[in-house]
C-alpha cells in the first residue's frame, strides 16, 4: 500500500463535469480539439484537424496563426492597461510592472530590429538570459516574425550553450551582461564570448545591459567583434512602430528546447505553433481555471519547459498578470517567495517539490507568518511529490484551505497531461498522486509486454496523439521515432514508471530510464559521464542518482582514473571544474568515488543499475550478467571504505 493514499476532498465536486468533458473528448477527439483551438485567434482556419502519420502528428493543418498576436495584440482593446508582468529583481528595490500594451510595444520594436538584421521566418535564435522581462519579450519578438527560439537556461555553461547553438545553427544570440544570484554577480556575456569561439553560425549578439558590468559599452571587455555586437537598448530605441505578425502555418516550429535523454547529446525538442498553443492554453484553463483578477506566480525559470508553457505562453494568451522573480527562494531568506505573494497579492502559486522540501526544512508555518489570504490555488510540477511534503504544503502554505494540483508532464508533451483539473472541478486529492489524465489524454500503465495493469507499477504510455505533442527532435526524425514510439506499439513512451489505483488515479513513480532529476533539473547520466571523461586524467566514468532528501536526486560519480593519476583530492576538484565548465554547476557531482573497475555486462555496458543500488542501499538484484563478479564487489568495497571515511570526518 502506498503511503498517503487517503483522500482529501475539497469543494462539492462529484467529478461529473470532468467526466462529461472526458467522454466528449473520447467520443470525438478531433471535434473536441478543434473546439479548444477556436479559443485562439487564427488568421485562417485549418483544413484538417489532425493529419496522423504515426508517429508524426500534424494539427490544424493549413491553419494560419501567430503566437505573439495571440499573447499580446488581441488583448489590447480591452486589457491593454492590465499588468502583464510584476517583475522583482533579487535586490528588493529593483521592481517593474509592465502592462500588456508596454509588452506589445517592446516586442514590436525588437521584432522590427530582428527583421532589420535580416532574420527570417524559420531562422533559429538562441536566447541565453536571466529571469528579466526582456526574456519573454525576446521570445515573443522571435515568434512574431516566425523565427524559432531556442532558450538556453542561464545556469548552463559556455560548453552547453555552444552545443545548443551549433545543433540548431542559430544565427543570433540574445543575452544579458549578467544577473544577481544570491547576492553575487553572474557574468553571462563571458560565457557567450567563450561559446562563440566554437560556433560558426552566429552572425550577431544582442546584449541587454542588465547590470552595467561593462559600463555603457557592453562589448568592451569581451572578445565579441564590433561588427556582430549590438546593445539591446541602442537597438530597441532605434525602432518603433508596429511589426506585422507573420502568419505561420500551424505546424511551423514555434521553438526548440533542448532536454536530456539517455545519450550524451541533448535532444532539441521541437514544438509546433498551433497545436502547442492550443494545448498549453486549454490545460492552463482546465488546471488553474484562470480568472481575469488572478495574479499568478509560477516559480519556474523560463529556461525550462514549465517556464515556456506556464510562465510565458499560456498565461499571456489569457492576459494573465504574472509574477516573475529573478532570484532564488532562499535569498536573502526563505521568506522571499512569501513576501512576493503578499506584496503582489498572488492568487495562484505553482512550484516544485524540491523547493517545497527545502522550505519545509526550516519548520516555518509560512501561512502563519505571512498574509497568504490572497491565494486560492497551489500547484506542483517536475518531480514526484512525497506524500509528507504534499501534506506539509497543504497545511503550512495552504492552511488546509487550498486545493493542490500536482501536474505531470514533460518537455516533449508541451503541457500537462495528468493533473487535477481544478479549473473544471476539484476532484478529491490523494497526496502524492497527480490524479487523472486530462480530457483528451488517453493514458495507461502497462507491463513489459504492453498489457495494461492496475494496482501495480508499470510503464506509463499515451495511446493517442494530443495537440501539445512535440513535432520531432530537431534534425533527427529517426531518433524521435526510436526514443518515444518504439518501446510499445502505437503508443507514446515517456519513460516514466507509474501505477493506476482502483479509482483510476495515476501515481507517477520516477524515471524508467537513465535520466536524472536533480532539484527538478533534467540531466542525462551519459551527458555528465561525457563531461567527466573529457578530463585528461579519466579513463572511464559512470554516474548514477542517489536519493536526496531535498533535491530528489543527487549525482554520484564512479571514476576510473588513468594510470599514474593518484592524487585523488586534487583530481576530484578538477573533475568537478571540468563538469561545471562543460555543462554547468547544476550537473556538479555531489560525490566522486575512484575505483579501478566499473561493473559491466558481457556486452560491455556499464551496469548503472547496480551502482544505483549500491549508493541507495537497495537490493542489488540479479548479478548473473556481470562480466566479472569481482568488479561489483570491488566497487562496493571502495564505496564502503569511502563512506566510512566520510562519516568519520
Ligand atoms: C518528471 C518537466 C512526478 C517525470 C515538466 C517526467 C514528474 C520528467 C512530474 C519531465 C510530476 C514531471 N510528478 N514526476 N508532477 N512532473 N515529472 O522535461 O519523470 O523537465 O518524465 O518537464 O519530470 O521533465 P521535464
């Protein structure tokens, strides 16, 4: 029996409304999705709702639409003066509120400038910016002219940025000089300059002078050439006036967002325009039941998919007022987010289990210390939420008054697939379960052979395409097919474990592949391993996730050094540096163990499963496929020895 499977009932719902909608969607999926699409404004209506050539789905074929028009222009007549973004810098006196009209003006200016630079429909633009309003402005400016943005999380290193620029052949990079992080200045421009040494496709760099790191002349201290450097403000001030939004076909890409998989190379997840927008918009309404007076605070960084769908696109298509915060939740104190909820009278708060676990550690009843009475709904996303943490969220922040929506989804799915649709009606909540698939989502849990199972852990699948489904992996249709559509026949395979209980509720039980979730950030074991083996002293490396009380998982690396490298403490330090410079601090291994061998199968594959069992003190299971049984004992012996050392320190 799973802990915390008792029900908590909120409101008076009996699920009838939701069931009606689910039935309607199941009876006539195309009619149902077409209805959702009409909530957006199209320049021309589609000819065909769905063109399904498995596994490639094309939605609203020949429909013409523009994302920035839907996010901005159509609100101007009635909601132009409504605040789009309450922005708060890490330093408390840095604050801006921007209306939809002002957003529109800025987006048009930037779009005009991009056009003048020769950017065209279909061109790729890499955006590497901190959480400042110019980030969504840059995204909307790109899509206004039909360019495809590829936002790279500002916590990624120069190496990770260069890989992403090169994979998509971006012509332009939009960045900032830097930002504040826990009181320190983080320099982004330095990373851009170093990434560009390895990128041939980039013609221009636009830099927002956020901190004045380089004085008034942004490029003076960097290696970017005069010809390619553009100051954001110089540029924007030169352009004014309207920029006609490009009428793009529904299946032209809106954006690429790179995410980790099981190989060393991140995948460029490509999302469509019409289908993605339709799905993000519909789910936002179903889950949050968004109202005109809402002040919505989603804490996700825009560099990840939650920020794309539920900070930028869905809220803005609904003319929602959002709160955007530059800093971390625990700086200068753990009261920061709650001060912002009070300050801006937030009504919806949407965050991650990692953040909640961190906040919970301080043993503060936040709702007693702060006036959180404006809140009406809480949400969580990104990782499984442990029932204890769910209950703490419910009490210490929600005062047992607020429903919680646990939303399951992935970069690939565009927006949430399994979630309590509180905007339709709040179903009874079970702490730790994301509840039911949303209308139109045909999900199931199956065993190894693809047979549906109940009450038992299995693999989550989705049996029918939905409009938010990715188009493909950038430049690699075959990898898209193999990764998501080959494990089970005619079904999308997200690589998550799940269980369906007797009430049909879904319990998400973590990844079924070698993708890590470290503080909610998605990282591949192979990616981290490639970074480690790039170190000249390393012969081989294996990385696994260790259960972490706060971050969900932390990274543990087993490293086989090359002969002659024995200075372990220095080596450990320089390996960490190596990982930070090729991927970023988020990929830093928490522990590194030096061993002489790694456990492998007869075919030479590293048995990470065994290493994972060792670091998590779990059952090791079947070792018969081990090439050399001594290797696993050896690893275990080294580990035990090191653990003793660590605990005695
Ligand atoms: C995990 C984040 C349990 C899952 C939106 C998925 C979750 C991966 C939940 C995708 C949830 C996301 N409960 N697990 N509510 N939400 N996950 O692409 O393993 O960063 O496959 O998208 O996060 O991570 P991604």
